[in-house]
C-alpha cells in the first residue's frame, strides 16, 4: 500500500455517509456527531434516497447528486450493496472508504468467502483505499477526521501515539486509558478483516510520521508477515517503538479470531520469536500495553534491562527485589564508584539496589542520588518511588517531582529512562493532574510488577536483527524442491533420509548404518560397537517407539539377530513394509532435548528447542526462535527453558555440552532460513546433549507440498 493512499484515508476533503438514517442510535448519526464534535473542516454529505433532509442537514438521493466530488465514503449498507456502492463511488471520484459490513468470510463460510473475492476484485479494479470490512472505522487527530461510530470516543489530537487494531470496539477504551495518562491518541485505525488496509499498511505509514513515538497494534491475524516485519523495522529505524498484543495463545482464542475477523491466527510464541527480530514488543495484556505507552511516549525505551530503584521504605525495597526476581528483571550491580557517590549523597553506608534512603530526604539529596544512578554505566533504567499529590500542601513531593523532570530530561540525552512508579494503582485528582502536566518527560508507572515486566520487554526489543537476505539455492535445496514438487500433501521422509538432511547442515549423528538383513545388522553392530539400537525404518511410520519398532540394549550377535527378526515381524503386523533396519550406536548419560522446525500459518517457519524424550508433549518446556538465528539468539532460547537449567548441571548431575547444542541450533536455524518453502516440519527428538558432544538420535523431516499444490491454498486465496 502506497503512503499516499493511507494519507488520503486519514485526510479526506469531505465525507459521504451512504445509508444515513434518522433511526435512533443509528451509527450514521454517531459518525456525523463525532465529525462535528471534533471540528472536521470538510463537508459532510448524508446519502439516502428516501430522505431530502436528515439531522437538519440536506440529504442526497445518490452520489451523482452531491454538490462536489465525493472523497471518503462511510458505508452503512449490507455487504452485497456495499460492493455496488464502492464501484459507484469510485466512478464518481471517491478515493477511500470505511466499510463496516461483515459477511465477507469471517467464519469461513463459502458465501462469505465468495463475497470477499468480489471485494478484492472491486478494490483491484477501482484503486479505492478502504479500511475494513467488519471494522469500526478510523480517526486522525491532525485532520479531526473520524469514522468511528462511538459517541464515547474522547477527543484526539496530534500526539506521539498511534493505534492499529483489528478490533474496533477496543478503540474507545484504549483512548480513555491513554487520556488518563495525560496523553492523547494521534491516529486510530480499526482494520477488521484486513481485506482493505492491513495492520502492516498502517504500521508502515505510522513509521514515517515525525510526531509519533509509539505504535500499538492489536492483532488477530497477520496475512502479510514479510510486509509487517519490514514496516516494523522501518519504524524502529526511525526511532519508534512497535507494541503488539497478539491473539493466539490458546486454541480457543485462535478459534474466536477466525470467527471474529476471519483471521487464521498463529501461535503467539511463533509471532514473538519472529517479530522480535524486527523490534516488535509483544505484550500479554492491554494493561501492560498502556504502561508501555506511558513510558515510550515520554522517553526512549531502555537500551538494556538493568534496573536501579530508589525508595524510602524498607518494605517496598523488599517488594521490588522479589518482583524483579519473579519477572526476570535484573537489578544492576552497583559499582564501587556509584556506591561511593550514593554514600556521599545520603551520608549512610548501607547502599543496596534497590536503594532504601530510610527516610524522606531533602530535594538536594534526592537529586544527588538520582544523578549518581543516571551517570552509572552499569544502570540502564532508573526507577524512583513517587506518586502524584492528591491535594495542595505536599510541597516537598512537588519539588521532588519537578526536580525529577529536570533529571529525566538530562537522562534522555544519555538514552536512559528515568521513571516514577507506585506499587498501587490510584486515580489522579484534579490537583494531581495539574502537577502531572508539569513533568511531561517523566513516565508515571502504575503497579510494580507490571512496571518491571514491561521494562524488561522494552529492553529486549532493542536487539533488532538485520533482515536476512534470501539464501542462494544449494544442491540440497534443489533436490528437495524437485521432490516436493510432486506432493499433494505434507509428506514425511524416513529416518535415514531425514537424518541425511540434518547431517548435511552440520547437526551431528551417532554412528549408524542402514541394513537389509540379519547378517548385515550383526556386521554393522560390530563396526559401531556394542551396545546398539535397532530401529525399523519406514516413512509411513514416523513414530517408531509408539509402533513398537525400536529395540534397545542389544549387546551381542544373538540379541541383534533377535531384534532384527522382531522388527520385521512387528512391521508385518502393522501392515508396513520396512525400508530397512537402522543399527545405531547407543548413547546414554546425556540430557534428552528436542530440536525442531515448525510452520506457523502466519509467520512461517520457526525453530524450536526444549526438554525432549517422552516429556516433550507432557511438560511442553519449549522456546522458539526465528530462522537464521545467531548464537546469542540460540543461547536466549536455551536459557528460556528449564532444560537450560539441566544443561548447567542440576543437583550433582554433569553439565551438558552447551556449545555443541548452540552449534546445532544455529545450524538448524540456517536450514529453516534456506529451505522455508520446502520444510513443513522437523522433529529431532531426542537430541542427546552429552558432557562432550551432542547427537540427533532420531529425526523426522516433513516436506511441504509445492506452492502450486491445492493443499497449500489458504482460506484467504
């Protein structure tokens, strides 16, 4: 979507209300009243063939009767009718439209999907820029334009905040919450089904608006992941923070998203793993998002996660320390120089972080303490316990807050946020709001644990990865693409083929041989060395253990021969033909992990790591990373799991070879990056991490059908 197209959507010359009605509570009256209330400068034309006047305003029978060329159409018409109106409007000269109507395949029904295809054809033929369908409109503080039919929507204004949401009803609530912070919203965009403009289109537009600092997205589905990531990178490069609330943490949420806006929602874990590489901050709740807006709209996000906190309460010091541990927020280890500066300022020897001043101190001491922390290179974020006064008479508190504003402005030059926080959420009084207006550079954070959680998330967002260029085609990729070209559905390779692929990407395997007879099995066992594992190999049976096609602890020729015969017999009972029997080195004494690649319906391939063996589905101790991940990203994946703690050595157990594991994860990420159109899934379980070395003991690769196959056609096609 071109920038000029979004620009004309937010800055129309006039607005045409098609299907305007004088029925009580009709949306057209709400939009009309909002345009007047916000002082929209253009003309507003109601259109209804059955009215000559409405709301004491002339009403026109059709678009041809308008006294000037229409610009923005607001459609209060059913889905089928709306298609005709859009064509007529474009023919009359309209440039953009708001389409509220649902019925364009949100629930996946054939009739709705057919209408969606017709709508796409209308947009392609006419060049109209629309928001919708199934949306709640847009609004712009700079132009005073609003097509959101909500009479409770508070005034917008040019501000550092923009919001793009698939849900429209949430807009007014977000607006009120942000206004309570003493901020305004500059742009609202409710995208609905995203057949018109997508969330990505709006992020791309917001990325170049100079007044904006923060872009909040409420996302149910990402139909254009590459565009979304490119837009987010553009925003980050321009000094703006993209926050995202992403639906998809549960099966029920994904089902509701499909019914609500027709969005095929992927998992939040996959979204976070991939979007984080573009600087997107995924937050778990609306409340967390509001707190993040409060900080980022007033100062730059932190460059790192290390927090220093100041309070005059021993109890609050303890609460901060515990909340930091629960949220995984590191408290800065103060240097000797910083400690000395704080001792000099407070005239006390007991210096800790969190810092307890033990009493209410003079403003000069308060400033000296905060300056010491702001100037400390080991500190990334400075928090101080403060709250707005409720009434006059708290002169020292007001003096401290005004001093805090000066400190925050100085700290901004260093790129270091200085924020006030309160452990309790309280409403501001009129006097408190007046004081708040005097300290615009100071974020006033509410709720201690949420504050720390949000700060940690914002700090992590600064690790933006440069976009990886497409990989050149390798011989392996060419062979696999040729094989996938004939597939009609996802198809598994057998274990030997699967392992050959991962070995080609540098993931180590145990010594093993594919054999076709009992004698060959015995010979292979001697080459490998006892004990050995025997496994029946068949692409038709990917889970061999469940099918009884694995024999462990074979320590001599007789047990190998017996195991071979049993595997052949078991395959016969299952009605399967074996491709052979794998005789493999039996490796024990390590930590069973799982490595994998999965395909998310929105974000594409993602790399997975976690605790493996039989516990992978029961415990689900896994983390995700983006294709092409580097060693630092691989390490972060490992540390995000309990398996990572086991690898460090737990309760006397020997540590695993973490370097070998990281090598394998990076190599698997390279595979996922180089073969994104070929791989449907990879499952390496167990991946045994030993004291020295690490090995893929089993492997399953599932090929993806070629893009031309009907099996890959999405519900949006």
